RNA sequence: GCCCCCAUAGCUCAGUUGGAAGAGCACCUGACUCUUAAUCAGGGUGUCCCAGGUUCGAGACCUGGUGGGGGUACCA
C-alpha cells in the first residue's frame, strides 16, 4: 500500500468511528421513492439517495447537496430532527459519501426546494477527497486514467458520454427501421482483412493457432451477403496496432453497413441522411461549431473527385501519366508537397485532403485511384467507385461499390500483396525492421472469402463510419480520447 | 520512431536573477439552528515526477530517465 495522505487518514478515522458506533458504513440495497431529477413538491414525503457534493455546516444545522444520476437537490439536516446521536453521525460524513435520506420536501426562505432529513442511512463512505468543486479536474492524465473522477467533476464529460450512448442507440433504431439486420462477426480472425493496418496478434491454446484481433469486419459481412442477407450492419470494435493520436485509438468503434443491389452512390445518400438525422436529434439542427469551425450539414453535400481534389489543391493530375505510388510521390514533391518516403500511401493522401478540407462542411471525395482500393469495384481502368467523407477536416466514413467478381478480387489481392512486398523491401533500408517482424509475411489471402465470392455475391454498396470520430464532431471534442471512456495509456505506476 | 511542450499540497495554480516552499478551494480545531463558492478565528497537511551533475546554496541551471500532451511518421 502506498503512503496514505493526511486527508485519507482523516477519512479512515471517521470510518472507524462509524464502525465503532455499530453502524455499517457500506450498506446494501436502498429502496428509493424518487430520483433527484424527478418532479417533487412541497409536502411530499420522499426517500432518496445520492452522493454528497457539498456540505455547509452551521453548528446544529447542516445543508448538503445530494447528487444522483438524474439531478441534484439540497438536503437539510438538523440536530432537532435527528437527535444528538445521529446528528453527530452525520458530522462524520464527507463530500463524496453516498447517503440515503428520508423526509419531507419544503422550501427554504430563499425558495430552494429542500428535503428535511428525518432519517439518514450511510450507504458508502468515501476515503479519498474528490477534485475541487470550482475549477474541476483539468489534469488530462488523471481525467483519462481515472475517468470516474472526470465524470464526477465534469457535467460536460457526462454529457459527452450520454450523447455517445444516445447516438449509437439512434443509429441502431434508424438502421433497424430501414430493414437492416444487426449482426456480430468474429473479432478473433485467423486472417485479418478488410482494411489497411497492422493487426494485434494473439494465440488460442485449445486449437494451437495464432489469431488476430480484427482490423475490420468487412470480409465477414460480405460473406453474409453471399449467404442471402441483403441489408446488414455491425456496430463494434476493431483494433489496429498502429500509432496513437488525437484521431486514433488502438481500439475504436465502427459502423459497417452493407446493402445488396446498391452502390456507393446509395451509400452516400445513406450516410448523409443518417448523419443529418443524428445531428438533428442530438443537437437540434444541421449547423454547429466544431473547434471554432462552422459546420453546415445542409444537403447536398459537396462532391469532388479525388483527381479534382488533388488538381485544385496541388495542381497535380494523378492520371496524366502512368499512375503508381512512386510517380505520384514524385509529382507531388515537384508541386512542393513534403513527403518522406519514396511512395505515396493512402494515408499521406488522406492527410493532404484533410488539411485542405479542414475548414469545410461535409465533402465527399469520390472515385479513388483503383490501386488504393483492392476491395472496390472499378469505375474504369484507373478509378474505383469509392468515396471518403470528410467533415470538419476529419475522415469520417469510407465506402465503395463492392467488388463481387471473384477472379478480379483474387488478382487485386495478388497485386496488393506484391505491392506490399515491394514496399517492405524499399522500407527495409530505412526502418531496419527484420522482415519476419513486419507482418508482411503474415499477409495472406483469405481463400474462403474468395470461395464465397465464387458462389456469387450480389452487387452491393458498403460503408464504414467511425463512430468515435462522429461523436467527436457532435460533442466538439478535440481528441478521440475525449469520447472513449477508457482510452489506451501506458500503465500507471501505483 | 523522431521533434517540441508540460510535471510544485487532495484539486486549480503562483513561485522573480540560483538565496527560508506559497495562494484559493478541500482538509483539521473552535464558534454558529435557513445556508448555497456559507461566514468568523486559528492550523500548511509537500518525495517541488525520478536519478545523477554544476554550485557555498537547486523547485529553478545541466545530463539521463519516467509519465502525459501536441506535432510528425507509419496506418494495402
């Protein structure tokens, strides 16, 4: 046990006092007549419980503020009503303690609704002091590590996580109403697929096999299209073993939607309608501020092709000559864009797009170079039917018309694998990663997925939407850590 | 991985040119039977993140580390 501060010793001695008085400081069930947020009137007899948030003692009377999930109310505790013994017991209460009280509602002379305490039950004694009431908890490390304190101290934080919960609930409802079926697919996958990204590796003892935490549910959801489900969605965690930033947490929550007989244009409509619906329900309108930027969700949302976007911003025409990652990189560098590696990755392009779309309201960047989208249907030789949605400078969604040609799918996988291996080789000089640790060796083609396509998959549109990022946008949160209850941090030394 | 910034009481923070560790809230003692950031009188409760170094003297300066934040890179 770590050293105990004076403040904790003080509270422990109160705890001992209570125990010696024959009272249990940690009670069991307490049946309430009301929540604190519920309407009550003068004269009502109520039985409520909550955490003591403030204490104002004046000798033989005390006022305290009691808070529960739904609200806060003042209680009035007096020597006359409780008697010496129990009033002294109340003297051992601290801010942070949970108590149950019973009594009649009245109004003080300042017209504040207050409960006159006739009976008092200690429900839980708090041994550590809460953060200060006026300035709250600002230390971000404590806020993330000890989220419970953050939730106690900040109304804003409570609102953010309430909104997150409502948003997911509404999203489910909206999709259910449109005939989508919610499904659950494996998070432990023998071959991780469906997205870029380095997976987390784990091992199952019973089968003696390595497994990976999924980087996306995509390939399993498409198997369900093969199986005859026409509209499916999944809302759950994916995991990527990569850098952590204000927009990336190693585990994050994504919505993926697949609709048979549809394409990426339908997905654009769907995501527009869904996000507007959520914003209107949760924020009451289509216009709001995100980090000082004005966001307007009024339709139609801007659409520009990937080619246009890069032409406008960097005067580079990606399709003017032979298109591959290296030549693209050269062209961009000639236009003054700073790039580190020899090649252009999808993320580098996203970053460029994010920068230039940072102050804008929603924009769909459509028709990506096909070599960046191995799972998307080609529009023509060079482009794929794919879009990414940017709002407030953040990539929020990604969708395409799904490739359902099994032979082409295999070729695209093979091309991708080759490209990866080349990249591994060129990177090898700089990064000095031993090849067996980079994960390239583990990149396998999901043969069962191809087999499923060979049985026949209907044409379909598919969409992935980052729920954490959407919550960031709607709660004006600057970091993804502000919308994930327990973001990933290094272990604390206790 | 690299670059920059931060770490002082339970919380929020100040700490000058290197010269006796501070404030508000919280807490403790006492007073007080309608307060509400209660008030009044008194009390500082500390591993100044850790380990070295410079110095007569380090919270401050130097080196290394730990944790956090921001940026950047990686993210078919």
